C-alpha cells in the first residue's frame, strides 16, 4: 500500500496533463513558441492561484519536457519532491526556494531573473512567492511528478 500511495499522486499529475491534451512543441523537430501563444492552465498539484504551461514535449510521458510555472505574490508551495532531476530558470520576479521537509522561511534563498538552478530528483524543497509574482521555466525528463511531504498539504486531497 505504501508504494501505491507514492504512485497515485504521480499518476494523477500525468493523467491531468494527458486529459488536458496538453503537449508542447515536439522535441525532435524544429519549432518555436512565442510568449503570446503560451497556454496557461491550473494544475491540480498546485494551489488554485498557480498556473502551469507546457512549452516543449509531453511531461506525462517519458522524455524531455519544458514547462513554465507562475505563482502570484504570497502563494506558497509546501515541501514536496519530484521523481525527476530538474533545471529551473527564473524568467521573472524573484524565485524563493528552500530545501528541507519542513517549510522554514529562514531556509529560503532568493534567485533573480536569469538565475539557473539544478534540483536533483527526490530532494525535499518548498517555494514562496515572497516578494511578488514570479515565473520559472522547468526542464526535466518525464514523466513529471510531484509528491508532497505531508499529504494534507497536497491540493489534490482537498
């Protein structure tokens, strides 16, 4: 049952992405995405104010993907992990991230636009749009997954 509890949130995230028909540019052919054509959508694993856009690939499947994430001022993503290695690029605003299994504002590090961060798979971390809205671009090799450390922090369970 313990393994099943870990797989259900990943399956739910992948199912949401697939059901939304959300797919970005194909990875193996030339293409371009202009900012005005990016389609933002709610993502069940995020607080309702947050938005996600799929830019490249299909994060529900095995293979490379790139997504963008927007968080409005004040929104927090409680401690969670991802099964895949990730590369974050800060597009706008200040991105605050802290490492650990407990949300601790003293552990937050601020990263300005243009900063690039690597986050190894299964590293517990948290985010806070502490000083205003921010947008990050996240790249990895799917399938994309997200598991909250505390089940009660997961918006999919509310």
